C-alpha cells in the first residue's frame, strides 16, 4: 500500500461530497428534510471527474420544550429523542464540463434507528415510547461548481423523495412523508500561505404537503459554515456551525404558528490522503445547539469517510 500527499484541489473537493447527517429542526414532527451539519470544510469545491462513495454515521440526542404535531396527534413539551443514522452517498462527476464548470450527480440513501419518549395528548393523555429501524427519505442531487484560483463555489438543487419508513401518529418514523426541494450556493476560500480556509453553504428548503396528514410545513433557510486551518499535511482542524430559520408558517388542518430557529457551534476535523493512488477523506464533527425556539434542542456527532473509485 502506497500513501502519498494529495493535491490541495483533491483535499478540498472530496470534503464537499453530499451526505445525510442528523439534526432536528422545526415544522411537522419538529424535523426538517434538510439535515443540518452536512456541509463543512471544502463546502464550495467540486471534486475532480470520477466516481465517489461516501459512508456516513451519526448520532443526534435532544429534547423539545414545546408541543409539536406528530401527524394527527400532539406530543407534549419534554419529549426526548435519540436518533442514529447511517447513509451511503454515490456521486458521479463526468469529464465533460457545463457552463465552464464541473457537473455532479448524486444520490443519498439513508437508514436509521429512532428512540423516542413522550407524553401524547391524543386520543388520550398517556406516556409512550417507541423505537425502530427503517429506510430514510432518499435524496437525489445535482450540483455545478467552478474553481477560480484559491476560490471555489457551486450551486446545487436536491429533492426529497418520501421513501422512508413512516406511519401517521406517534410512530418510529425514519422518513417524514413530506416531499421537498432544496436549492443553495456554497463557497470555499483558501489562503495558500497561512493554510486558513473559510467555507459556507446557504440554502432554502421548499416543503410540499404531507397529504396523509393534511399538513404543509413552512419553508426554511439554513446556513452552514466552517473555519479551519491545515495544521499538518492533509489534516484540517477548526470550528464548525450552522444557523437555521423557518421563514413561513405551517398550514393545514392541524397547523399553528410554529416557526423554529436554532444555532449551533462545534469542532471539526478532517484527514485526506491517497491510498494506492485513490483519494481518501475521513472527517469527524460535533455540534451543540443553542438559541433554540420551537424545535428539538440537542447535540449531534457525525463521522464520514469518502473514497474515489
């Protein structure tokens, strides 16, 4: 096995491959279909042409201090959730360019286990707990990126297919039964002298109706950021975070004013190398949420590994 130092472009580009991390947000169930924390170091850098496989594992633990609608039942404040998620992302970047940039096509397939404890107020007041495994909502994505010296940026469009395990009411749902579209822009700026890098991804999620519950979650804005320094060849260490705001009200038969917001900050690291000539990226991040309103409040840890074929 031969291990060598990869180029800066490969280091940054591999860190941008789409993943499905964990996170809880506002809207129906107190969760959003866009998973915060999935974009950090190298957010705006497109990978070179090739096929990439990313494995993701993460754990979210939190509680909610307001009542939340759970598909035709109400879960009282004080509910707790532990959510383990694992996902596989496949990304293909063709040789041919488009509009002067590199095009990427990907799909993310998640599975997870959820464990919840809550007081459910309908049909009768009762303390309940549920847990279970299942397939999550599959996310296809298209992205287009450009490199201009030390600055790289991309635009993306992704959709959420309601394919995950789901049942109406207080159930161990891994999917949300809620179609949606997310659009956004990301950038990465690197100083080759100091090895400092600044990264950010901002986007908007447009939710469609959950037809089984007659509930349409409001639209959402999200910003993810990462500030890091390459303190050793291929090793990046720094701060990571995200900010989330629901920008429109929920609608439907059980809807009420329920705009959520949250901020989070934490530490992140990544290590990139070449193994037998193939780039390999390993990353680890931890987030702690604060300034929470009308949503789950907790912490998340996630690890990813990406290999180019």
